[in-house]
C-alpha cells in the first residue's frame, strides 16, 4: 500500500480527491487530510507519506512554506486553480501539476505518473521536462498600480524598497521614502515578484535585497534587518526563515 497525505483547505475538494483516489487505485491509502501549512508541517514532522497531494493556496499561506519548515522526501502532486505556480511547484518534489477543477481521468494520469516514477526515473525526468514546457513562462511584475488621495499612478518595481501589510491593505515604500497603498496581496506579490531581488520575510513584510543596509543578531535564532529607507517597525527574520533567507542572500 502507498500511504497518501492530502493537504487541501477546501473540505469538499478534499472529500472528492479522497473518493476518487479510492476508485482509481486500491494501492493508495489516504492516511491523513489536513488543511493548512501549520497542520501539514506538524504532520510531516513526525510521519512521512509515500505520496503527497498538495493544494498550493492554503488557508494560512502558500504551501511552498511547508518545504521551508520541514523536510519532505515524498513525491508531490500539486493541485491548484492558478497555473502561475507551475515552475515553482516542480522545484519541490513535484511529479505532476493538476489545475482545478480536475476530473477522474486527469487524476488517474497523475497517479499513473507516480507509479511509473517509482520504477523509471529517466522517464519521469523526461515527462517533467515536457510538462514544464507546456506551461507559459513566468513573467515577473514590472510595474505596480498605486493610489494616493484621489489620484493613481504606476511605480516601477525596481523603485520599491519593501512591501508591508497593515490592517487590511498592502503598502509599498520606495527608495525615495514615498509610501503608497497598492491593490496587491502579499501572496500575489510573492509569486509575481522576481525572487532573486525580493524575499518574503514573514506574513507582513517583503524586502528588496538592495534595501538591506545591515543585518544584526536579534536572538539566538533570529536576525533583525536595518533597511534604507528605515520602516517604522522592526524587521525580524523568524527562525523558520533563517536558512532560506541566508540562501537567498548568497545567490
């Protein structure tokens, strides 16, 4: 039996997936269903499935956060309604990528791909390359629409020092120390900004690498950033982001 973990925050979608898997192949045994990054990390910290079905947009964050907090060795079949995540998905154990709403045939093909990958890694690699070519290239955001008073304008992304979430809005601050309200979400920015230049430190802050002036030790497991221009709040790198943040700085 192949042990399957489903990470999906929509109960009906999780039920449909579990039901179809039982119909498609009796060798698949669903051993867990969780609905958030936090729950998935807790589950994976003490157990390891043979196959992971992973929705990308979860209730508390994008599911890519899971890979930053716990080691995942199982192959992953990603499920989402948005294909802009395709390239990133295959960097995290991805063997297939299904767009919602999916049907039984699509799911069966993914399951067959999983069983095929267990015995033929060369064929899997070739298949993944074909899948990647089938998705349109990810183009990074170049401009941002902002409002100020009763006026609006666009700002080139390279002029932005950092983004931050406050109350129910997302704001940007430019290197010229001008702050504007945007129409963006933090999750949307995370996937459409150039990851070599911007890094999401936590739920409320995304920083441009060129805005980081100094990095100082904040505690045994945290760092604090001094940025230019200086924000009105402390910018702390949490413990779970330390490794990925340092890797990002060293690219």
